């Protein structure tokens, strides 16, 4: 603590990211990274950009990337905003759209950056409990204030249908509704087609998960052009150049490589099914996941005990020491070999 801190610093409880240890042979299933590398076309594009042009600033509008994303999602370029990871996009969303007279509403079990941003931007919040099956109930978000929902939700992995999102939008026509789709490519149903009918909708996605580009830090938002203008005003008041040349080139090339995207996406979904079947066989209760992770607990062992025992066997998973979910483990879907090692370690622990 320093006497030179501004008053808000002392009140913050920063977001705690998953560990990034450097341990040889570690089965790292704690941060929802892809077990596959980026598209070869993306790697080639990044390598081509790593030359003399790096002495020049990147395009502050990221127009080529935004156009690529617009074409891919069937919208106009003015409907697309890009940022340095979806977390930065979300930060601008909180500043530009969600600081309003009424409290921001979000689930009690969800992405823990939401309450962190509320504290940082001095936004009042209203926590809405998930139901007994860990599901978001749209009926709990009728009228009130702005809404942000992760869909599929994190860390539960449970998804709302597009029809349910439309119900949520109709119930909140006078407030911004943000749908955070970081994991949508693994089995969810994107809300992007709804932006044509709902000017209060903003959809946020990332290239860190399904595109295997977590190290590149590229996220984006899609919504009504007026919402995008608001985000751009905030961005240009903070950092006019959030995405470097290499990131813009690699991300655009990744969007263009649909065959690689579909191949790796399908492989992750297949591995998820094997993981769910294996964990269920071992006595875990596994929530239905539409993400690249599963959320599971065991009736006979605590989450803390299993997580520690897995760690001792060089398998790293994520556990949140929070009410309702302290005994759950969030386990990233890895490669087939990583899934086998996880299940073998879990079986050894439970037989001990």
C-alpha cells in the first residue's frame, strides 16, 4: 500500500487469472486454452508481418480485421468493435454502456471479472442467483437495469438458447443487454443474428478459445452501430492502438481459415464428450456443458482435496473458493492424451 494511491485502488479486489506455471509434463487444464495451436495460415500471416513494418503504428481502426469479422458474421463493418482481448472489450463496455442509473444485473455464479469491473468503474450491481440446477432463469431478469450474461455461462458451461436470449431482450428493451460469448463456438447458439432487431444488444466474443489465439489477445464486440460508436469513443480516449500489426494480421487470417477452425472445434467437442463420460463413470456429477470445459463435483470428495491431489500428479484444474461452487472443479477440455491422463489420475485418487 502506498500513500500515493488514489482512493479507489485500496477498495479493489482484482481479478485472479488462472495459474501459468512452467512445469515440464504438466497437464494444464485450468485456463480454457485450446489444446491446438493457431491456424497455419494465421501463423504465416503473423510471420509475414514481423518485419520492417513494425516501425509503423498499426491501423487504429483495425479495418481489415473488422471487415473480415463483419463478413464472417454477416454484419456491416460499422457493427464490429475490436480490442486487446475480450476483457478489454468488456472494460470499454462497462464504461460506455453499463454505468447507468439502475444497477447492472448478472448471475451470482459467473465470470468473476464482472464484479471486478463494477468496483473499478463504480457501477452498482444486483446479483441474481442461478437456479438449483445452476441455470440462468430469464424470468429473473424482467425489467430492472442493464444485464450482462455469459452464454455459455462460465464456469458452469450451461448455455441459453437464442430464443431465450430474445426473451431476455424483449424484457429489457430500454436497457443495454450484453451477451458474453467467449465459449459459444463449442456448442452454444450465438445471439449475433438478433442485433438487427434489438439495438440494445451487444455480443462479445474472443479469439482466445476456439481460434487458439490466447497469446495474441484479440476480442471483439458486435452490435448496433450506435453502440459501437460509443465503445470507439471510449477506446480512443484510452488507447487508439490496442491491437498491434501482428495481432491484426493473425486474427484476420484465422477468420479466413474456416476448415481449420471447424476441424479443431469438432475435435475439442469430441474430447469433451470423452471427458464427460469418463468423469461420470468415476462418480462425478457433471453439468451439461456447451463450452470447452466441464464443471464437475464428486459426492465423496471435496473439490479442494481432489484439486490438490490432481496437482500432486501434475494435472492442473481450476477451483473457485466461493459459495455454492467450492466443491466444483472447472476442467478445460484438453487433447485426447490429456483427457486420458486426467481420468487416470482422478481414478487413482478416488481409489486411494
